C-alpha cells in the first residue's frame, strides 16, 4: 500500500473529500487543516482516479531532508 498527500482545492471541504475518498475505497490517514492537506493510502494506481477535489497529489517519499 502506498501513501499519498493531496492538497484540497478551494471550494471543497474536508468532509466532502473524505466522503469521496471513502467511496473510492481509499483509506484516510490524517488531515492537516492549516495546510488543507490530506494523507491517504491506497493500492490503486492514482493516475486512474479522477481527483477533481485536489490541486496536487504526491506520493510520500523517504528522501525528505531538513538542512
């Protein structure tokens, strides 16, 4: 299972996004309200899913470094 982050588009609420993701069978990990970012997990190929409620979707990476 892969973990992704999605930035919620203006005009969408977390409640609406949560409902859509749940209906798609996607597990919600965490919501970061100040950033409007949703962490979610799925086995599905995300390029096949229409995420019209996200501005951007990125896979979680292991190479994050703070310098």
